C-alpha cells in the first residue's frame, strides 16, 4: 500500500470537497434513520390499532408516522442531490486534470500513449473513481454509522442483544466484503486487463478496418476484435455467479437478524398487552436496513478495479519543462537563427540533430529535404519549441523561441501530414485558427484555398458537417480546410511537415500552388521527401544524419550540384 503515500488523484479531492462529503453522509444516514423510524412507528401503530384504542391514544403515533413518511423521501432526495453534486464535482475536476496532464504532452501524445489507453482513462478509470465514491465509500460509511446507531439504541434496552445485532451487522460491513475481495481480486485484475485489451484491440481494428476489408480477412477481423470481449464476458459471468452466492449469504444474515429480533421481543416485550404493542415496531425497523447494507459487499468487492484505476491515473505524470520567463510574441521579425543546434533525447541516445547553423530571413521559403529518420521533423519541433535543444538555440531576432511558448500560436502555424478535423461544421473547424473570425472571414479563407465552390454545393454550406476526422472530404480537401484555418490564424511563420504525403501528383501540385500563393509573404519551413514544387522556394537544405549537407537556391543547385541533379532526376522518374 506504499503507493497510497504518493496518491494525488483521490485524496486531494476528498479534502477539497470534504464539506459536501460530510453532508452527503449525514443525509444518507438520516434517510435510513427516518426509514427505520417510519417502520417503527408503523409497526407500533398496527399493533396498537389491533386493540381498538381511542384515536387520542394513537394520535401522536399517527402524526409521527406521517412526519417520518414525508421526511424519508425528502432526506433521500436532498441526499441524492448532495452526493451526486459532490461526485460530479470531483469527477469533473479529475477530467479537467486529466486533460491538462495530457496537454503537457500534446505534441507527443500519440507516440507515448495508445488511443485505447486514452479511451480507457476517459471512459473507464474516471468512471471507476466515481463508483469508488458512490458504491464503496458512501455505502460503507453510512452502513458503519447505522451500525453504531442501532447498537446504541438497542443497548438502551439490552446490551447483550445489542452486541449480537452489532456482530451480525458488522458481518455485513466487514466479513462479506472481505470474502468477496479475497475471492474476486485476481478476477477483477484480469477483467481490468481484458477491458483494456478490448479498447486497444477495438481501436486498432476500427482504424485498420479498410485494410481488413481489402485483404478479405473479415473473419480474422471479427476474431481479433471479439477475442478480448469474449474472455471478459466469461470472466464477468463467473463474477456474477459468485456475487449471487455472496448476496444470498447476506440475505440469510438479515433473515437471522429478523428472527433474532422476533425472539428477543417475544422474550422481553410480551409480559403485558401494553408492552406487546412494541413487538411489531422492533421487528419492522430491521427491513429498511437491508437496502443500506446490501450494496456494501458489492462496492468493496470492486476495490481491485478501483485501485487499478487509481494507480493508472497516478502513473500518468505531467510532462514538466523548465522554460525561461515568457515574453510577449512579436508581430513582426527580421530573422530566425539556429545557432549550433544539437538534440538528443537522452545522453545514451544518438544525436538526431548535430550542430546546425542556419539563418532564415522573414518571408523566406525553405524546403527541407532528406531521407526518412534523418531529423527533419525533429528540426521543426525544435523550431516550434516542442523540444528543448541539447545544445544551441533557436532565436527570433536574438530572443530564444522558448520564451514565446505561452503564446506561440501567434508566431507559428503548423500544417502536417494528417491535420485533424473535428466532427462539427466546416465553419467551426476553420474558425479554430481564429475564434474571433466572422462567417465572412471564414468564407474568404475558403475562397482563398479554392474550396468556395465545393462548399457552396453542400446542403448547409459552411455549416455542413465534415464528419468524424474529416472523412466527408478527400485528402486534398482536408488539407485545404486546414490551410484555411492557418490563413485565419495569420501567424508569420508557417511550418509544413509533408502536407502532401499520400496525395496523387495532380492533387499535390495543385495544393502546392495554392499553399505558396495564399502564404505569400509568410516565412515557410517546408519538410518534404521529394522535389516537386521546390522551385517555388527560396532555398533548399538537405539533412542527412542530423547534419546540414546542402544549403542553396534551387536554381543554383540544379546547375552546379551533382547530387541535387541526381535527386531531381530520380524524383522525376528519369533514372
């Protein structure tokens, strides 16, 4: 249990919302106290009425029965409002905290986390924490409180019998949950892993669905997708069977409490007619307690699931970076300088970028070439500030780019291989570049990237949905929508990370022409694998093993550099 010492997801929220927790528990206890009091007065009223007394003799009991009858649902309603308000505040805070933790690693989240893991965190682990409060902590504390109250009240009449009832109730609060915990702990761990595997497998299968269909392996797809869910279902059935046996034992214990109460009341309260009227009251008061105690074993039995969820969340640590004091972002700049820039992730890892010196003037367009894995994308991440150089600096007019991270969207715009489009309208997706942009601004941006005619043909125009991940549009159209977003952002530096990958040559050429037309006047760093369109840039640099091995204008390289000439011929299919 040493991991609980450093737990920072559950305990802080319990402390933060301890006031709501206190009142939720008090109201929960009062709900069952009033339920028991209602049954107590009803039982007395039934027994007393059988003797046909004057109404005045039972008037107080009638009033109390009505009062408790009204009070029980009122307390229950207020308790539900308070407890759910408490839980929703906690889980809402946890979700915000989870988003913020993931945000610190946003640039590399797909590399460090599987999509299934993220879905598991959002859909399951936060939900399990919610159930920890509602199904374990709350019922257990309420049950323990009712046990103390019942023991004290019965102890007023007979301490021996009170201790016997306390023992039976503690069996419900402690022994039954412990039994379930021992039996189910390994099975719950297995179910947690199977559930995780199901998320990962489902995500993997859905994202690769087209490949399954193309290869005519539908049976393999179904087999792989359903393997973990089938195992999970089988394990869940075993758990359900055990839970039925455990709950049956719990019901037998309550039967024993009822029988004990009948025996005790017949021994203690049947000496005369007046005292015999209390028999029904004492016996009936037991029945509301069944609802209070019956869920405790189930909630505590889920502790392995809750514990794993807490561990999973606590293992998720924010990525912290020591950044210099942040500065206001300049609206214009003269030059960007890379000074002796080198980078490696750890001292044991190889250098990805080695001693690069490069000056980029405002408005200059540079194509960055090189084989895969040579550090091109890493160089863009260093320029953007996602990575901190091992040595050297990236300077904007002499100021380190790391000092602009707080408002870097005012300085940099990025268009990569697969920009994400959200399942909302075209106007909402484009307006992400500038939330203050009007519909007219969005329409102008769409016209600039030559999507205005396409959008005009859609049923709802710019309010048409792009569908999930932009699947309602082709690859080139998705890139143009993202380019429109960049136009609204209006940042002076645009980083293009192979935005034309996967497009056919005609679409690629058309997109390149549009990009360089609408981004006229912007400073562009364009990572590309081949030479189509490089004649529209001012310079071409070549990265190999993290080093700068070529740096000149396209025309000069085409005339004088044999290696560039060979690359151009290969790219054009001439060799």
